[in-house]
């Protein structure tokens, strides 16, 4: 009735049924959730930030090796925000059980 009497205006772009159900209130649009960053995206961004003189080439090569091992443990699509100490401990256990370059466990 207030809408018909022009005492209450339905905002442009708002569904009238939703507007009426919410007693004339417009709900705030929720901010979109941040993108779920995967291990592969994290790795690529990290390397891009340190390439081009940000880190010595030998150090960068070593980082790439370690990140490759982490990718094997976690997987490329691992959600980096869910990384927990248990994930890192699992990686340590896997690497400790693997044979090294000299064939030693």
C-alpha cells in the first residue's frame, strides 16, 4: 500500500517481491569471497616476484626445486589458505622417506 501511495519507492534494479518480503529494506550486497589461491598460483606468483634480479639465480633454482617437491606432496590445486602444520609435517615425512641424490634414504 505504501508503494501505491508513493510513500515508499522500490529502488531501481531491486526485485519488488524481495523488497516487500524484506519490509522495504534493501539488503547490502555481500562482498565476493576472495579467490581460492591454489599452490600452483602461489608458486607462480612467488617466482615471478623474485625473478629478474630479486633473488640470485642459484637461490632461485634451489627454491624451484623445493617448490617442485612441495607440489608433489600437496598437489597443484591444493588450496593454500588451508595449509596446516600437519600438511607440512606430511611433506617432511615424505621427503625423509625418499632416497636422496646419493641413494641414501
